[in-house]
DNA sequence: TTGGTTTTGGTCATGTCAACAATAACCTCA
DNA sequence: TGAGGTTATTGTTGACATGACCAAAACCAA
C-alpha cells in the first residue's frame, strides 16, 4: 500500500513543474431577492469559449491572496460593493473537462447582497444582468462551463443555510418589516407562511430581530403600518425550519 | 470597472504558463467513533517539510480525475476501504503560505468509516494512527501545514451535519443497536441523552431506522438484549436537534 | 435465586407550532 | 366624513414533540 501525505511524495529538491499544474479560479454566485423571487447576477462572456453566453463572475486567484480575499476582490470588481451581507465558500469544482482550454479548478463562493438594482446599473450594464434563478434551474437559460451545476449547488446551500442559520436577514435591508423577511423565506422555499405564526417564531427567537420603535409606511394598497426591525446579533444559532403539516401521515411505506 | 468572467481574460491563443499555476491536492479527514469518542486517522510525514509530524492523508489531484475520484482514491490508498459510509467535500484551503514550498490549494474531504480498527492494522501501521480528535482540538497534538484548521472545519461540519441530516448512521455498522447510535450523538455533542427519549425520537422519525427482527447479544455486564436496526433510506431530511433544557432561561442579555 | 445491568415502554407536564379567528391601523374612493 | 378594502398584529385552540422520571422486561454472573 502506497503511503502519501498531504503534499505527496515530494523529494526534498522538488521541481514545481514536475507536478500537475492547475489554474485556480474563484467564481462568485451573487444572489439577491427581488420582487419576492431569488435572482442572481450573471455576466455575458466576451471571449471564447462560450462567447456570448451567460456566466457567473469570477477570475483567477492570485498567488499572494487567500481564497476569501480573491472572492471579495471579484465581488468588488463586479458589483462595486465592498462587503456583502454574506460571502461564504460553498464548494470546489474540478472536473477535468470543465474548461476546454486547460485544467481549471474553481472555488465557488456564495454572496448575498441586499439591493443590487442600483449596483448593477452603476456597473457596466451592457453585459451584466439580474436573472431569476428559476430560469437557470428550469434549464431555460443555458450557462457557460459547468456554471449551471455551480449555481444549483449554491442555491441548495442557501436553502439549507436558511434553515440552519439566519441567512434570511442577509437579504433584507438594515431595517425591515417582518413581511419582507417572510418574503425571503417564501421565495427561497417556495412555500406560503402564515404571517401570524411567522411573527411569533421570529420575534421569540432570542436575539433574532430587534424592534426599532419606528414603523414602515404602508404600501399602495394601504393596510396597517408594519413595525420596523433590525437584525439582532444572534442570527447564527438555531434557524427556522420548514413548516410541517399538522397531520403528517406517519405511514412507513 | 474591469469585467472578468469565470476563466478570466484569456485570449484565444493562450499560454497556460502565463497564468498563476497552482498545485491542487485533496486532503481527507477520516473520522470514526471508537470507545464513544471521535477519532481521526493521521499519518506521520516522512519527508520535509514538517518531517515527523502528524498530518491528514492526501495527495495531488491528477489531471484526468475529478475531485471526488481523487478523494476516493486517497481514501482507498490510505485505508484500503473502497467506499466510505460518507465522503463529502467540505472546504477549500488556499492561503498563500500554507505550504512553504509552493502554491498549493487543497480541497478538504470528510470521510466517515465504520470500524477502522482492523483497517489501520492492515495498513502500514508504523506511520498511521487513530487519534482522538480532542487531542487535536485542544492543541495538545500539533499537525503539519494548516491541517489543524482543516480538521477543525471538518469537525464543525460533522456536528452541523449531524443535526441537519442523519450522518450519525454513517458511523455505525449496517446493523446496530440504538445504544450504539446514541453513543455517536453523545460522543460528537458531548452530552448525555436519555435512552428512552432517544429511542422514541429516532424510531418515530419517518424512515429513519428500520427494525430487523434480530437482537444483539448483551455485553459483558448483561442487560436486556437490544433490538437490531438498519438504516432507512430517508436519513436526509430533518435531523435531530440538541436537547434543550426544559426550563431554559429566556433572558436577553 | 438474587442482585446488577441494559433495554424498552409508560406517564406526565411543559413547550412548540400550525390553523384559524378577531382586532387594530392604515389606505382609497365615494 | 364614512365605507369598504388591505395589511399587521394579537388571541385562542388543539395536536404534537420533548424532557424528566418511573417501571417493567430480559439478560448476565455468582
């Protein structure tokens, strides 16, 4: 049995070129909620291969920076925002044929930003757009490289993270109404949540949301003005779970 | 604002060496539960740097294989087992100085195997050992490279995964008693669980465990023989949660 | 047979949560 | 100004989950 260690059977005098060399890139899936639906930021490729197709923004990792720094740099170059509400690594992708030109391993990052409308407009709007993720998941919109799979993994991660931690607050502004926050859950899970029960669950969560005294102005349709909240610091412990039917059938098929 | 896409500003006629080249490795954190405590498989490094120190097994990704294949290959080379109960990627590590020799980006994999005792014995036992993770977390045992951080991330992932999915069954054999399964939770969470309540929670979970008719032989101390279960297929939906005190104080500090 | 040990089943009180009803506070339009 | 519409919030209720605790069952060793 061959024994190898983390960096392999490297003799003391090594030659870097003797080992398989890869290009390492960082790709950032930038998400936001708009009109109650999850959207992601895509850019149109200007070069071959996949010229003219939509892709998620990304670029080479530089030898002097960490992966996190590379992701933050890419996000800044793409959107101009310096810090996202959330920027976490969610996976690495290294299939041999994922880039037809050379061997590229990419590290996927997930970024959540609050209101990206103005940001995309300020950017080079010609080749960047906010696309509903449903179009990607449906397969209606084809993406370059293996970016469809990368996006799918990112979405899945968001859904899980939403249940296990308080990611939802990353999608809303610094102050928000509970209806807005509820919309994030409904959009990402594709469910309808009871407003009354949602309120109780969220407000009772220890340090989850903090009421500011103020109230939001009602929408065009009127209605009682909603209370304004800001995020508490404890949005990282036990998240919300999917609502489960009261009368779930307990049959073991 | 500079616009880059996933593979950067690569002209059509590209020269691979013109872009930052990295070595890509796959490191596998191999976990098992032994004597009610979580252990991990470490190998002793035979070469510089960090010669003689403990490290997690790993090696170079080959250009023709996927990351998952590389992880499976490393696991097989190290333990001889062909397929783990669980083998998932959990993170990428690419700090510039993590390897003093060259720029190495490593992809961390988490492997869970059932009974590793015989396996390690069958391997080249001189430089491989099962170490309690507590010794690594305490800092009592120093690891090569940034492997301590990699291990910490893996453990954290296991703890979360344990609550959100049914990872626990990956630690036990194909048939198991509820005491064994409970021991996994107790070992990983560092808590004591009531046997009666644990049984109800696990058995009531839809498709979680399936009773085989057989019973285990009692231990040396006697006791009623335990029922033997096997894992159901639905161990991926809503996991168990930490037990929470009945009278939790609800103060907002 | 007796005492020890482990598993399994039962009870009870409390807490959580979904469903639903009712009220409060705003809007627009007549 | 008032009526009807809309949204947010509070209340109530019943089903279920869960933790604490107790008791019985089924084995061992002596």
